[in-house]
């Protein structure tokens, strides 16, 4: 079945030249005011911002009006954050004013009983009448690093940190709480997000629409948090047409989880086994935790894809060599015997305790690390590398930087874990931009995800194999 999406562009949600915040006021703890403050003070949004409130007062330097009908200039986006009962009328007012894109951050709609469903049906009818696109209701809003736009309510000054290091991952999230967690986690990761959008009850714009949109912009990886799927056929049809990696973590895998999800964002229960099968057919990678939404994408943005499952392990701790072997087997990866030429070269390097796989060394100078990287990456029997080396001297950071560049030259990935405290890992990752993983388990999982994406990519209309031949 061919899926037809609405023709209206989603660009104005992410890059509006002007925005009106309906419900922003100077009342204490007003959430709309936090959006005005974020746009005007924290991130220096380049467009025009207006506020709508009963007093018609300016808010955080944004001109105020009592009604959208009083706006004197065209507005490209409206953000509504008011009590649910008045939202339908504001939507109709926006339609009459010619505002075609609306973000409804208010809650109290189809996720909260019959009255909420009635209110949401009024919104849906108004959207159809005026040809508007609606994001939400019951959502957090939109963030776009390139356009320096963010309408997340409750944003605080530290949000500017993610704007200072734009990344390649665009997030589609059904829960605002998950979005906040991801933003804070990305502050200490290699990159910030490219875009992030909260879809809430997705009465109009849904994950499939946004996947299509992200497939056409500068996004490298699409990462999604879902609580329910409203139109599975539409989602899977779109996913099959998209060549970019799509990573999904979905809650509601159990009956209890499904019940909790449906009380949070409106939707219908779905069979998790059916969803799992559909993801495999559509080339969607299912993630195992919320944490993987921020930890896994860097393996796909910072490293080449893993074209086979043969991994060489290199460590300066014999214990982690043993640990990694167990993890590899559990992840469906292989630790092959190194080729004779590689073993001969390793035997000539001083300080190598084990020339087999895993390769284990003691205290050694920088050149030893670089020589071993070269030997392992050039071995035709090896598809990728797992480096598990503690940062016992500062030069380890330098050799890890060089490893990242070597991986690009050899077109083979490396997952890097340093057996140090999490605080040390976060500090090095943030300061030096190295794609480090927090745990050995996470690093091995990243290799498995990379290989899964390679296999999915080959199946799609624009397969990776057209430009990269799978290793023998």
C-alpha cells in the first residue's frame, strides 16, 4: 500500500521567521514565559517573538497582544500553552489569521477521558477546516540547533550548551521527560542534537511524517522514543524508503508498560512481538533502553559501519580481554584468530603479552598503540576493533584521537571504552570530542548496532553496498 502524506511542509515548525506564544504572561511560574525567555535571552533566536495574554503585556522583551487577531505582521508558527478548554478556540483564531503551523503543548486531551477527546476532536476539525499542521497536543515542543530555535517550555540557561556543538542526530520523542533526559545527557557527549521534536498525542504530525522530513535535511541518524504506534503501516512503509539509520526505543513491551503508556499519551495498545517483526522487515533498529538513544547514535555518526561481525579486541588489561569475549558471544559477534602475518608482526612489538585475539599489552609508549592499531585494522580477517584501554597516561587520549582517523582511512569502525570512572570518561569525551562509551557492554552493543545497520542499509533502495563492498 502506498502511503500518502499531507503536502504541507514541516519546515516552519523548525525554522520559523516569527512565532507567537499563546498563553505567555508575567504571572509567576508561567510556562509560556519560559519559552519567551529561552528564545530572547538564552539562545538568541533570530526571528520575531510575540506573546498573547489577557493583559496584552510584553513578556521577556516580546511584544504582547490580547488576541492573535491583533497581530500586525504575518506569523509562521503558533505555540499554544494554555488550559485545554480554551485551546480549540485559539486554534480556530490561528486558522482565521492564516497561521498554518501550530504546536500545542497543553495537556488534557485524548489522554484524559471523554471531555479531553471532545476537545481534541474540535482541534482536529479546525485543522482540517483551515489546512493547518498540528504538533501535539500534550508535547514539549521543538528544538533546531541550526536555526537556533527552541520552544521547549521550562528551558533553563544551560540549554545553550547543546547549541554550541551541533550534531547529526535528530530525535522524535513522544515524552517530554525523555527529551529533557536526552538533552542533559548530550551535554557531555560527542555532539549535541541536530533537531529534537516532541510529538505527544500526535493528533496530526506523527513519527512517519517526521522521518520523511529528516530524510531530506542534514540529519545523519534518526532516533525515536515511542509509547504507542497509531499507524503502523504508515510508519513501516516510510522506514523502508529511508536510507538513514532509524533507531527506536519503544516502551509498553509488557501489559503493565502498555497500560502506563496509554495513561500518559493517548493511543492504542500494540503487540510488541508484531512491532519487533515489523521493525526487522522495515530496517528499524530497536534499542533496549532510553540510555541507548543517546549512547548508540555516535557509533553511526563518528565511525564507518561494521561490514562483518569479526572483531579484534585490544586491551591493556587481561581481565577486560576475558570480559569482552563473553560480551562478544552474547552480542552475536566473533573473535576470530588473527592472520599469521598479523601475529608475526605483533610478536615483534615489545610489551605484547598476547598476540592472539584479544591482544593484551602492558605499559607501553604511544607508538606501540599506533603500531597495533595499524596491524589490526589492516588485517583482512578483521572487520572492526574494540579498544578497551584505561587512560593511565595522558598520551592515551592522543592515540585514541589518531585511532578515530585511522578507522576512517581503513573504513572499519572501532568502539572505544576506557576502564576508568564514569566521571573521567564523561570529562574526556566532552573535552576532546572522543566517541567513548560508558561501559564495556555499551561498546560491544554499539558494534552490534553498527553491523545491524549495515545489513539493513544493504536491503534498502539506496544500499550501502553500492559504494562499499562487504569484506570477504
